[in-house]
C-alpha cells in the first residue's frame, strides 16, 4: 500500500505560492523603480531646461539694462546740454540789459531846456535783483516825480511801476521830494521789441512838464 505524505505536499505548494508572490512583488517593485527613475530623469531634464531658460533670460535682462542705461545716459547728457544752451541763449538775450535799462532811465527823466536845473529828477541809488529794480532819489517837485513815473510806465522796458514812498526833505536849503520806486524789468523779448521800435523812430519819453 502506497502512503502519500500530504503534509509535505502542502508545504511544497505553499512554498511555491510564496515564491511566485515574491517574484510578482519583485517585478512590481522593479517596474515601480523604473517608472520613478524615468520620472526623475524627465523632471531633471525639465529643471535643467528651466534653469537654462532662466540664465538666458538673465543674460537678456542684463543686455537690455545696459541698453536702457545707455539711453538714460544719453537723455541726461541731452538734458544737460539743453540747459547749457538755454543758459547761453538767456545770457545772449540779456547781455545788453544793463545798458538798455540805463538808457531808458536817462530818457525817462524829465528835463527843461534852458533851465538852471535842467533835470527835474536825480537818481541816487539803483539796485537790480533778477527782474526787479529799485530806484531811489530826489525830485524837484511832485509834478516832476509824477511825470517821471508816467514816463517809466510808457516804456516797454519797465512794468508794474510802483511808488513805494515819497517824503519831502530839505537838501541844502531846497525842498525836494525823496522817492523810492520799484518796478519789474520786462522780459528779453519785450526789450528786443522795444529796441526795434526805437530804431523805427518812436519818440522816447522824457519831455519836460511846462
């Protein structure tokens, strides 16, 4: 009679089952590792590409910054040059300002031909600050002072002529009107216009009150 060891067969079968499971599990793990490695390689390539793009972008930014810097430098130099040109033009236009002011003042002083004192107004002090001018002096009488102010107002050189103060004073036995006048000197363009008008033969102020 043949005896079969069933217990041993069961153990062998169980071992075979375990072995197959280990093989399947190992294969699955291997496949998973391959997938992970492939994903890692792909991600690494993407990261490398992104880094390369970043480096390229940074290089382009530096290039553009250099170009922008050149443009800004050019603009600054152009602005500085324009300021210098404007300053030169301003000086050119106003170079004859003092002479023009003095000439107009001289023409505006009332006088009377044949008189022992031909000039009715005497300027003792003149100060110019920017476009503001202040005149101090003496007038023979109120009529002469009023006429002098009117002459100044009639010119194209002075604007906003204002009599700040007037006081009757005694000068060497004579009663004179001490005055303080302020005015604004016209812009260079107006002075050029006045010069053209003078050249055309317009009568200058300064006639004498009778």
